């Protein structure tokens, strides 16, 4: 059996600027193929064309075979295409809408099957939290909320932890009122690499970026960091 991998990115990467592609190269390094097949799923932005252009600009020169899936235009045979991939990369955007569309197409079940067979799952923001039991999302315009996600791995996840001012107080609030008991919080330009459903290491591709495990102990919020590597 192949190991199962998820790379959950808290913010940054090719969607903002092409840059040095550190985290993208790291994701590609997780498969042994000389030309990894990586599929981009931009559902959370409604299949935004400029996002797809950035994806191809980033990955075309990285010795891989990039493709993408549209769900708001004429859609390819999803199961056949997913089964041929080495890596899935899910873009950011509206997580709630993304998951609703995926379930309508049955893509959630196809991705689960692919994950169990060893296809690397990765993504940023919506594409980071979707793999967890629950994610902290700004899918609603006026406030953050806890959203039920795919449950490939157990736990709660919050992206953009140091990038958006309402993230830290919201996570603290839901911990204190016991809406959740723990939360993985990933800063921008940082990712959490999970292997076989468990956190393996935090990946800093910015400047002193971290992933935290937050929990309540005796009415205090306890913050622990994961083992980290610097790209």
C-alpha cells in the first residue's frame, strides 16, 4: 500500500504570484514519477480562468504534466481523469459552494478513492481545509463559520491564521465556548504535510511561518507547534 499524503497550504503559492514555487516543487517531490501528473481543481472560484492560467504558468516548466477540471463548463469524465493522476491540487475560494458542487458530481467520493490509493492531495485555503472533518471558512461574507468538510482526516483546520485579522480571535472564541476542542491553524506561506492521516511536519516557505495545534486546557488556550522544515 502506498502512503497517503495531504499538503494543506495556509495561504500563498502560485495563486498570488508565480514566485520561486517552493511549495509547488515540494508537492511534486512527493511522487516518484519523472513527469508527475497533477490536476488542478478550481471549483471554489467558479473555475476562474485567470487562476487556471496561473496554474499552467507555474507548473508547465516544472517537469510535470498539468491538467485541470472544469465543473461550470462542459465536464470531462471525472472518474477516468482522477484515476490517472499522481497529484490533485485544489484552489482557494468559497469552500461551501465548492463542496456542494463536488457532491452533486460525486467528485468527493472519487477523490476519497484516489486518496486511499495513494494519490497526493494538496491545495490552498479552501483546498487546505476541505480534507479535514471541519474547516474554518469565510464562505459567508459577514463572518467566519465552522463548515463540515470531507473528513479524509479527523480534526478542524483554519488557514490564513496570521493573514486575516479575524482568524485568531474567532478560533479562540470557538475553543473557549467549546464549539470545537482542538484546531490546526496554518499561517500564510506555510503548509502542513500529513502522512497516513496524521500531521507529519510543518513546511515554512515564507519567513518564520508556522502551523499550530490549539486546544483548551483548564480554561487556557494552549498553542503547540509541529516539527517544521524550511524550504
